[in-house]
C-alpha cells in the first residue's frame, strides 16, 4: 500500500509538462502504481487542455497578418506548393 502521494501542485505540474525529467519519471512511476494520483493527473490534463483551447482567449492580429492570411486563402494548393 502506498503511504505517500505527490502533492496536488506536483501532480498539476506533471500534467502540464513543467517538471524536470527526473521528477517526471518519479511522478509517472508513482501514477503507474497509484490509481488515485493517476486519476488526478488525467483530470488535470483535461482541465489544462480545455484552458488551452478556451474560446475566451483573445489573439490579436495586425492588419498585415490578416492581409497575408487572406492572400494565402485565395491561392490554389498548386500555387502554394510552388513557392
């Protein structure tokens, strides 16, 4: 029976890929043997991925970015591959 578990902060950092390799290995090994922590990491991964694709993110583009994009969308695939 496992008596020590990584903190929620450590599990969240692991889910977000923010840990150094040595800690990642340790936390991943623990999660392989601990269903409770594995479930927490899975939930953190879902939460992090949802926030990464949140529709409330505002990405500002300049007028030149918009013009370049519009030009790209008007070209045929053949024209684009030749350049």
